C-alpha cells in the first residue's frame, strides 16, 4: 500500500507554490481594497496600551515565510498533504472574506527602532505589509497550522524548539505592533473550526506492519479496522476538544468586553479557563480529569470545575424530568440507565445489595447510593469515543462481577444521562453473557430503550470488542 506515500518532492512543491500563490493574491487584493476605503475602523481594548513594543520579536514574526515554504515538505503521504492544503485553503479564504466584510486597521503608532539590523526588518514590513487585514490574524492561524504538521512529524528537541518559535511568532503579532488582541483570538477560533471541518486524515500505513504486503488478508483487515477505530477515537474526541476551546475563546472575548463589571469579568474568565481545561482533557483522552480512583472529586477540583459541574447537573435534572428514562433490566438482576435519583433508589428496595458501575466522569455518585452499595468508578468522557483499552477493562470487570452475583444482589450500570455510555456496555455485556452476535445484542437493547444513542465510534468499538472487526 505504499502508493499512498509521497515519492519525490513534486507534490509538496506544488502544494507549497499553491499556498503561497493563494495567500499573496488574496491578501494583497484585500489590502488594496481596504486602502481605498474612506474610513477603516480599529477595534482595541483599553488594556492593550499596556502591551510592550519588543523590537527583537520581529525576527520570529518575519520567519513565517520559511515555514510557509518548508512545512508542506514534512507531509509524508498524499492524505496528509491534502489535509494540510484543505486547512490552509479554508483558513485563508475565510480570513480574506473577513478582511473584505469587516475591514479593520491597526491603530497604535509604532516606536522608532534604533537597532539598524532590526530596523531593516521593520522597513521591509512597512513597505510590503499594511495596517489592514487584521481580524483574524493570518500569522497566528498559520502558526497553529504549521504546528499541526510539525508536532506530528518531528521528534525530540527540534520539535519543541520549533514549537516555542511558533508561539513567539504568534505573540509577535502583538509585540511588534502589527495586530490587536481581537485579531489573535478570532484567528484561534478560526483555526479550531478548520480543524473540526478538516480533521487529520486516516492513515493506517503509518509506521506499522500494514505497509508490507506479506501478511494474511484477515490479519491486515483486523489491523486496519483497529487503526481506523483508534483514528476515530482521536478524531471524535479531538473535535469535541476543539468545540470546548472555541467556547473558551468566545467567553474570554466576552470577558474583555465586560471589564467594566468586575464580577462579570471574573466569572467569564473563570468559565473560559474551565472550557480550556475540559477541552484539553478531550484532546489527550483523559477521562480521569475530575474523579480520583474512588470516584470522588477533590475539593479544589470541585471549586475550579464548578461551572462545568453545575451545567451538567442542571442538564441531568432537565433530562430526568423531560424523558425520565427508567433503569432497564438488560439481564436478570442487571439494570442499566442514567444517574440515579432518590426515587430510583426506593424502587430498588432497601433490602437489596447493589453493585454499582459508575461510568460518569462529570458528576459524583449520589451519596446515599455510594454508602449502601459496592461501588466501582470507571469514568468515561461524555459524548466521546471510548478508548479500546478502557472498554476492555470495564467489560472484563462487568462480566466478572455479573457472573459472581448472589441471589440478594443487583447490578446497576449507569452514566449521567443514560443514553450512550451505559448503553454501549449494556450491549456488550448482553453479547458476552448470552453469546449473541453484535446485531442481535444491539436489537435486544434497542427494544428496551427508545432513547438509545449509538454513534459511529460506538459501533466501531463494539465491533472491535466483539471480534467482528474484519
């Protein structure tokens, strides 16, 4: 399958030329348009006057041209190169449209640069750039795009040196007095949208035995299916992470507008940082970002993540009141559903011993249930794809505990809403215990729960665990 790999540099060269041509034509046209307008507004926050002018940062700022030309040559497959070109095109075209629809200019006077060497860079900047084409900042957007390739393809110290350099490139837009803060934040929002619309392409041949053609076809099919599932996990969870980051940047932008209201400003900044923290947990597939091994949330996390938990608790209350999905008996003495309410606990009876599997990552277990039950916490990120190793560990524990159930015991499996996470394991447990094929197990659970939600990533996971992934 090596035909998917790039041979030679012809395609990378064409991609590099295409990107430079698209940028030059679009950027120059938008700048000429803005320069001919009778009035071009500026958008600044009052505190931006405190941002220092740092002349030496013109060096990382001007180095963007080198990255522009060289980054396409780091793409090792046609899919990666095509993905890079798609993201570049989207970011560039949307930005240029914004320059035409919402033209802005930089409004601060740039101080005189005394260093003659640095002065040459600023002279070049003033001659070939313009105070227009502000929001979103293409410098910042391209720096993020360059890192999406460099961070994947390079290893070791050079990767992190270039990463720090790209951060300086982005910050330089502010410290060389070329962009305002709104330009930077809108660029970051645009980048996240671009990464959602154009995720990293699936490449099962990167760095594994699938690249060789001497393996049995069944083995190749299994390896490719598992590679596709791993890619789907990263695509799904990364996309959710991008959404949280977009929300964080939007809320942070709103906080800058509300600086006159001290309480509102602190509240919005707090919420934005919570969004960033939750988004990062999705990016790195970390379902344990809140709960410890006992299913408890430490006090400092309860304080920091309070907006996130309050939102989930309100959503849980709303869903319970609107749909009230009941606990369904998927197997004898095994019940699956949402986070339990007090009414649910009464229905189970006070004389029954419960073995509880809590799959919710965002809320603690009901205190009354945790006191009277044998409690197991296996937190999973909401609406996210479940990693194969986590699913195998949970399924093994479910099967072992169910097979050892006593007559006076019941098993309860739940997430927060009872729509997806708990239902996936209801299907898998039914399939294992009753020796069903996956289709029959799904139909069996569907017949009992009309609120069941199965996404593509859930189906891929179940096929892998059920051994139907060839």
